[in-house]
C-alpha cells in the first residue's frame, strides 16, 4: 500500500544555485503482513497523522534550514523523509520524491535499509 502527499518548499542545492522552489510529491510505500480481516498492511487512520505532521514541517519551508537537510537534493530529501517516518511507522519499503509536471518530472526512489 502507499500514501502520497505534496508540499511546497524553497531550497538551494549549492551555494551558487539561486533560491528557488518546487512542488514536491512524495510517495510512501509500505509493506507488511496483511490484516486477516481487512487485508491492509497498515491502518491509514494511524499512518496519516504521522505523515501529516512531517508534511507540516516541510510545507512552505526553506529546506536548507531544516536539520539534516542543509543540502536538500532530491536524494537527501527522500532519505530524510524515510528516516523520520521510520521512527514511527513500521514497514516502510521505500520513499519516492519527485518534482515537476506530470510527464516532465524528475525524481528519486530511496529504499529503506532498516
């Protein structure tokens, strides 16, 4: 199963990069044993508040000011999201982060190594 969210943020990836912003789209892919009755691996009523809290930390922020995101490349953002969510949600398989328009986007897949 997966849960997606978006956030708007500004960043600079290098000192020479001009300040700019993106709409980031994040997909959190979860794995685990299916519930014997419902079939889901995770109850989204438990997952969504954790993700909403993390999203609130990122949305409308300057990513470089967030501890651990001083160099906010797509790869570093995906790893940061994975590490934060992995503290509260079991079974995170991977985090996908992309930016850009549908059909003209770029992104990264970060596999959780637990």
